[in-house]
């Protein structure tokens, strides 16, 4: 029984954290876009000065942001579905 409760608590915390991250990123969309642009441009790469895939296109940066946001939403929703299933198992278990 304690395993089910811990699993449910873990799913709740991780699902809420993923959804809070995506809400935070959307609320600060300009800062998120600036961060993505900086990271994907490979600026200030001292460890790897020659990079193969720096992204210069703003459209590709937006696509990367959409993919990351979608994965954050997917992780949050999936974990909350797991939480719901844990709750159903706990109520139906003998």
C-alpha cells in the first residue's frame, strides 16, 4: 500500500512540476526565446569551438521551443494520468 502512495505522490509532484515549467516558459516567452536562441547558436562554446549544427534560423528556434513545450505538457499530462490510475488501483484493491 505504501508503494502505491509513494508512486502516486511521485507522479503528482513530477506532473505538477512539468506543467509549472511549461506555464513559466509560456508566461516568460520572450526570455525563453532569447535563451533558446543563445543556446542553439552555440555562442561562447569554449569546450567545443567547432560545432556542426549552430541554428541561425529564428523559425527553427521557434520549432525547438514548440517541441520542448509540447514534451513538457506531455510529461505533465502523462504523469497525472498515471496518478489517476494509481488512485483507481488503490480504491479497487482489497
